[in-house]
């Protein structure tokens, strides 16, 4: 019957219209139902059955429901998939409702604003990021908020810096002004976002509310765009949480210059938290470091790695703290054992502040505070100022802790309104009510026995329900024997229920006492909660100190177990690592099998190390381990090196040639060139640049020419000279060292053994003397006739060999990129030999390789064969 809607669906429609962007969980009895489009979507995202309401209608309504007690599980799944959920509850008891039960939305849950444990991952931060672009979209303010801990950070950046900053974190939800165009780099970040919420632009202008929340002094001098983003984040969280956000107390500043810059490409290629696509999650830096004892410690340690420092003084201060814990195993074990007995004080405290706390949380809070004195004692006498500062911040809250211990039972129920929370002996009034209530219970038992005897009905019993209160129940078979003064209340199929005046009178006493007891327990609980809330500031400081202590202890544990050493980080510009290892690869090999290597970079003498060696020699591993060692050191960690002397790095840039991971297509090559150009533009004298086989995504000659020109550009006379590691399979590039004084050739040693090669993984000075392409091909099982044919072709090429330096000498003094376009080297673009190689490829019929890769491989064969 089209057009006629049931009252229930009318009610649904009204509520849904107010929450168009949320999936509405509409409570009907024991279920949360979703209807219409919500149902279709929920069924798809949750894998639950899609059915329909009133199936026989010509126009049935799609319906998908979940049992009420599984709500959180399903909500968590929807949030994880970037959806928001509005919870619509029954606001009155259906048994008492006259007509349609009143309903209303009690909670809106969004991916970036939730605070309940059920929706969070214990060891991971759950960030909401608000982005406020400038009118010309060249700059942007960012505010990052973690509602479940109270962390709040804001800053203003150039658009590409903003993108890089956001790239550091996993962002659960973005908040953006509606109808705004973003600059390209930011758009790229947002493109991969899980959830994006658009807000009216006016919400970005509530700076007065911002000043009121944090205090005018706290936000004074904050960059305008940072304040806009912060205002929007605050306003949005207040709206969806419906709370004052008392857990958000500190307005922290974000500034690009305070932390080691790590662009998204570098983050990916270093596999900090996520493995390369298809890789094993155990093969990340995080998997090596993740040895914290608490979830808050894990989040803090992640943050140290997400945001390594650049100030040598601050770095050394952290290293000092870690060193104390490395050097004193007994102290470290005590600290870690005690931390292991604590709960997530950071999130507990935030829930106290937002009023979403139960008695179990307060018991956990108490248990945690009880460990604090021992933890502070364990730090006693530690020479490191940073540890002394933590010990200072650790406040055991003795009085609060004592009150909680006296007040709350050890294992209270989840509900806070049903009693059973407060220990006997804590409060006289409660004890009195308890006495009364249990006295009432005793009376009821006596009453039952008495009535049974008087009536001669053995099955007579006293019962209780919420609608009728206490009653006497007699089974139907005996109903006729009910005494005359029994007043019938309710008739069931199997029994009759009665009351008597005596029972009614007693009921008001018993029930009253129980109800008053529950009520009073709830009040006492709220007092306890308020007592905790009054200590928010010191509780948060204590929580932060515990988390950081846990992070330090984890770093110390890793260092001690893996034989890492303390690096020296300073304001100089050299970078010297001795006996350095790759933290992850080393762990994957049998003990002692990883070959340690040295590196020395120095803008004045050894600015660019050009690394050659055959495939599988260990070039990529070597370069990444240098970058990872720097990152670890600046995060405050020990490093897998015999010794490390690090002139502090401001930005890490790594670029991995497209051919190394994916079959190179034009678009990936384009990306590669865009990113390389970006490095040339942005790298400073303090940066560390790692280029791994760039130019691989295009034809050999093009690629080599580009690699050549990039090296020259990095070696420029004017402009910054970033320390650079450049791995290449283009053997020609090694000639650069003859002409560019700060380019140093190094290579990964291999030993020939008959027809085979043995990879020694040892990095030595000097260029690789051959590329061993033929050996690699042989190892790979390339058929002998193909190898023979390659030899013949190579001889042909050899006969007409061109030396790039003779063909196009490098310009005398290379200018900075910004000085204007450079003449591009194009040595081989139209070389007829390229055609010849292509013809050879056709013969090869190598179907597992892209033509480009095959060409590159062939080029390596040529190198090897040339010297055979
Ligand atoms: P390339 O980049 O030169 O092709 P990789 O760096 O990818 O080589 O290394 C290839 C493999 O060699 C790695 O997966 C690792 O197993 C091994 N390897 C690399 N470096 C070392 C080393 N220093 N000690 C031991 N094994 C190494
Ligand atoms: Mg490699």
C-alpha cells in the first residue's frame, strides 16, 4: 500500500532526517534495526542478512538488524570502514509506554571521535585531523586530536609540508571545510582517507570558543590557520561527543622544523610501520621495536618513531634516559614488571574527564596508581635528567587511591546504576539501607513459609517483577484454594498472582530500601568519579610519564637484547657509522649472518656515495639501514652499529626506482621523476638523500642520463649539498667520481667461484669491477643459447662503445635547479643500438619480464660480458 506509512516508520523517518550522514541504529525491542539505504549498506559492510519489513507489500522496506548486545562489535566494524553511526534508543520502557515508544538519538559515533575501548586499538592512537587551507590553498592549518587520550596538536604549514606532516600518522577521520579546493599534495593525502567529514566554513571560525577552552594565553601567537583548524576540531568533537572535552587540556604546537622530516615515499620505502605491499607485517621497524608493556607506552613509542627529533640537545637527553635503563638491567626489569601490572591510565583518565567511566575503570585506575610509588622508587637516583623529570611527574595520588580502595569492591559490575559497587563499611547510610533491604528479604522468606503453611499449598511462592512488584504465585491447579483475602493481580496460563495488604505494606519498605540503596550507591560512585575528575591534570601528567617511561624501557630492552649501541648525535655535518646493520633484515637472518658495514658521509669531502654492485648484492639494504639508523638515533634510540656519529639530519628523502618494486609503467616513472625533482628542490645541507636505482622506470639510456644529471645537480657548487647515497646499476656513472670531487665510488663485494658468484654483502671503496649480469642470469636459470646470443650482441655493442664523458662533458660549474633549466643530457635517445637491443628482446621471449626490465637486465649482461 504505497503512501501509507506505519507510525514506527514515520518515527524512523523523522529521526533519520536529522542524521543523514550516519547509519542509524534504530532500537526496536532486542534489536538495533537499520532500514532503507542504511540497511543495504550495513548488510554489505557487516556481512549480515538483508531482509525486508512487511515482505508482502508491493514496496517492502529493506531491513537489516543486529542483536542489541552485539552492538559495539558491529559499530566498531563500521567505524573501521570509515562510517559513522547514530544510536537511536528507546527512551521509555515499552512495558509502560502508551502507544508508540518514544525514541531518540543518544550517541553519534564517528571514526575519529570515539573514546570507548570497544572502538579503539589499545596500542594505537586514534587521530582526528582538521585541515584548514588558506584561501589560495598554498598553506594549511592542521589540528590533530586524540579524543581518547586528550592529545591536541596544531600547526600551520606550506601545503606540501602539511601533506608530509599528515603522512606521519594514521588518521581515522578528517574534518574539512565544505566546498574548498585543496592543493595537490593535500588532495593526494585526502584521497586515501578512511573518513572525511565536511563542515560548514563557519565552524572553522569559532576561535573564541578555542581561546575559552585552552585559555587565551595558551593559544596566543598560534598561526591563524592553525587556530582555525583547532577551532573546527574542538567544535566538531564537542558536537559529536556531547561533552565539554575536559580531557583535552593542552594546546600543543606542531612545527615542521621541530621534527625529522620524512616524506610519504620515504616512510613507505623504509617500512616503518607497514610492510611493502604484499610484505610480511613482521618485517617492519615497528615489529622490532614493539616491546612496550602497556598500550599507552606502545602509542608513545609509535609517536617517537613517527616524529624523531632534530635538536641534538633533546635527542641526547632521551638517549641518556635510555642508556640508564640499558646499563642497569635490574632496574629495567623492575620498571617493566611494574608497568606490566598497570592499566591504560591515559585512556582511563580521558574517560573520567568525559564522564564515560564505570566502576571497573576506577578499580583499574586505583590498581595503576598503587604501582606508582614503586615505579618512582625504581627511578630513584637515576643520573639521567629525563628520568628524574619522569619520577617527578609520577604522582601516586595517595589520598584518591586510598579512597577508591576503601570505597569500591574489587570486582564491580559494568553497570553503574544497579548497585554492587560500594564496599560494606565505607558509608554508614549505605550500610543502613543494606541492612534494611536484607532485613526485608528475610521477612519475605518467613512470609512465604507462613503463607504456605496457612494455605496448605506447597508450591506457593513469593516473586517479583518490575511492573507489579512483589506477589504471591499459586499454580493453576491450586488456584481454587487461594484464601479469600488474596487479591488477584495477574493471570498467567499456568499460574495466578496475588497480593495481600500485609505484603503491599512491607513491599514499600523492602523495595524502597533496595531502590534507595541502588540510588545511593550511584551517588557515591559519582562522587568518586568527581574526585578523580578533580585530579585530571596530575593524573594526565602521571599517565604521560608512565607512557614515556614504558617507551624508554622498551627501547632499552631492544638495545640490550640486540646489542645496539648509543649513538652520538650532534650539530656537525658528518655521518659516520661503523659496523652498522639493518635492524629488520638482521633479525630475519640466522645470528651472525648479517654482514655489518661502514658508512662515512661528509658534505665537504664525501658528499655523494655512488654504490655499485650486482643485483642481490645488498645495495638497497645498505642504504636503508643508514636511513633507519639515523631515524632511530634521532628518535632517541640506540642503534644497530658498533659506533655511530651522526651530524643531525633535518629531512630524510628516499626514492626507490620504479623498476625495483613494480613493473615500470609511464605513470610510475612519472611519479619517480616528480619525487626526484621534489628532492632536488627541497633537500637542504642537513638532509640525507637516498636514491635507489632511479631512472630504472624508463629506457636504459634515458634512465642513465637522468641519473647522471641528478648526481651532478646534487653535487652543485652553489646551493645546499645534502649527504647522498646513490645506488645504481649504471656502471657508467662510476666515471663521475673522476670529475666530481665529492662523489665517492663504493661497491658491494662479490667473489667469483668458477661460474658462480658469492655475495659477500661487504661494502668497500671503489667501483664494482663488473656487474656480473651474466652470472645473475645464469643463476636465474637463463638458457645457455640465450646467454651465448647475448655475448654476440654485446661484442657488437662493445665495438661502438661511447664514453658518456667524452660525448658530453659535464658543465664546469653546475648551477642550482632554481637558477633555471639545465641543458638535459641526451646521450643515447636516438641511438640505433637501442633498436638492436629491442630486436634481441623479441627473440628472448621472456614473458615474465616487462620489456623495460628485460632491457635493463640486458644492459647489465653487456656490462658483465664486456669484460669476459
Ligand atoms: P640489491 O639492492 O643490491 O639488489 P638487496 O639490498 O635487495 O640487494 O639485498 C638482497 C638480499 O641480500 C637481502 O634480501 C638480504 O637477504 C641479503 N643481504 C643484503 N645485505 C646483507 C648483509 N649486509 N648481510 C647479509 N645479507 C644481506
Ligand atoms: Mg636494490
